[in-house]
């Protein structure tokens, strides 16, 4: 099995956290998104433990809530002593309504509106992660009108190519995000921030990309950022004390991908920073990191009901399910790999090679191709693993299909974290 929380019971059914997935599908219906709460909590604890070992006091992981945003996830993050980052007022509002402390929230985004900035300050936001000069000056203007000092980190582009999918690579010089160190724009933006009276520049941020399995790209990014940090401190007297190294550690979606040593990667970055700080003669800054996918992805399993099986002799086979790109658009967007399991028939021979297709009226509505399953029948249950990140958060109502339920598998009990959308929900805003 890909993960330790998966198993097969005496009925030949897939289990998640000891629960029979076929039974859960019968009770709650499908499409059904499962989240193993203890996987989430344990991963938070791994990050916190490693960062406490590797970095100075005050260092902290921030959950990148674009991966999965709903009220209960923020409650869990607060219980696990995490900070969070948000990338929209919708995520910010969700965290606010969940009672998450706003002084531990960092607001990202390369194109914040005037309304975003005002709303965030209304909520008592702790930190903006500022992307550009226009945003910085608007933060100064709004903060000045309110008579406050707003804490800000500047997003920089270190020029690192992490060799991941182009669509999730964000640290190269030509990225839409941040100010490039290489071109001198990062220094220019920093000097602008230092000259503002209602902006408190507390640090610098970078994010090089996602689905990175090795420590080397993170070490490269950390070195670029620390050298810039030291340069600004020594050359311009910059008093920033924080480096946010972003997120991006990967998660294995298939057996072919190796497990990630999260703690080991963090400790290696810490060792590098200690050596570099000595070389550069600077005190090691407080370090923030932003795990998102690696906190929630492998906690998630999505259950589907099979509606039909189609064989086209000499061409290909299809298994069609009751979900698809509306609850998981990632294969359609960039060919994301997943492990698909016959949850109701785990002990049967898997010699039917097929494409698992969704229900939308789109030829591209595919969940996965070249999947080996038993010959599936209408009513069978399929499970797609590793769906905790960028599945529900990217879900849509295309074809007027309601979003699925999210069921949390707690240590003791199961509970509904997000209700299944109804048809009435679909027309709620229609006039």
C-alpha cells in the first residue's frame, strides 16, 4: 500500500484509518472526500519538531491554505500551533470565521486589489507578503489613513529552477511572482519599503515551486535568500529579521515516487544556514516555511461510484464514475498522476487496463489513464488516493454539478467537515 493508514479488510474492501470505504460510501453517498485527521496532525508535528531543531526560536511552519481551505482545517492548524498563509480574502475570511488568530496569518498574492488590502486590515491581518511596488504603496496609503504600522514581508524571486512541472514552478527569474534578486529589482523594492513610514519591513519571502522531493533546491533557495538578506543588512542597514522559505515539498502520488524525508530536508537546510551565517557574519534570521500539499495531500482519499464500463475493441477501455474534473481537475490541467484502487474489490485480479473517465460533457474529463482494475460493474466503488490537496480547493460547479461532501476521519469518530452541496445551493445566488 502507498500509505500506512490504508489497508484491506476481511471483505476485500479498502480501509482508510481502519474505516471500510465501501461502508462509508453507502452511508454518506458519493462523490465522497475522506480526510484522515491524524495524518494531518502528525505531519504538522513533524514540521514543527524539525523546525524547532533546525532554526532559531520563533521559527514556525505556516499551512498554505490554498491547498485546502475550510473552517475546520483552520481550527486544526490552531490546535497544532501552526500559522497559516492565505492568498485571497475568501481564505482570509474563512480563517477569521474559524477563530484563527489573525496575527499568525500571512496574506500572499501577486495581484491584490485595493479592496483586498482594506478588508485584510479590517480583519486585523498580521502580515502582508507584498509582491510589487504598487501593492506596497497602497498598503502604505491605507495604513497611513488608519494611523497604523502594517507588517510586511517582500516576495523575492531567487532565480532557482526546481525542475518540477512548469505550471507549479514559481522561483525562476521570469516568474509572475515577486521581485527578482538577479535583476536588482528586489533591492529596489526593499529600499522603497525601508523608506515608508507606515510599513514595517519584517522580512523576505520566496517560493521556488511545488512537488519537490530533494533538499537541494531548498538549500539553493535558502542560500540565495540569506545572501540577499545579509547584503541588505550590511549595505543598507535593513532591520528585517525573518526569512520565509516557502513550501513545495512533494508527496508521492504513486508507488514509483519515493517517500519524502520532511524532517531530514529541513535539518539539511538548517545546517546550511548555520554555515552561511557564520561565513556572512550575520545572526541567523527567524525561518518560516509554508507546507500545504505535504500537510494534507496524503490524508485525502476520494471515493467514486462506477456508472459504466465501456470496451472499444482494438482501441481502449473506459470506466466512468460519478465525479471527475469538477472535484479533481488536476489531470485535465497538467496530467497529474494518481493511484486508483478498486475499493470494493481489492483482492481481485487487476487485468482490465482502462481510462477512468468523469461525468462531465468534456472529452478531457479524465481522472487517470492506463489504470489496471478488475472488470468493474455499475455500483462498484473506486478510490483515488492523495486527494487532500488541490482537489476540493479547485473544485467547481461546471455542468451544474454540486461539490462533494468532505468527511473527516477523526481519531475516535467520523464527522462531516463540509456538507455536500445541494441543488438549492447551486441557484442560491441566481436572481
